[in-house]
C-alpha cells in the first residue's frame, strides 16, 4: 500500500491519515498554550 507525503508527514506527529480530529485537537492545544504564554 502506497502512502502519500501528507500521510507520512502526519505519522511523524503520531497522527493517522484518517484521524483529522486528533490533528485539529493538537493544534488547538498548542494554540491555547501559546495564548497562555503570551497572556
């Protein structure tokens, strides 16, 4: 089974190709951390 570049890149962050919700959740948590550090 071939894996495209985007899936390979997401696997680096331990996020599966079909789990977009987890990726959004991680980005949201990072955003909250940045806001806390700035604020």
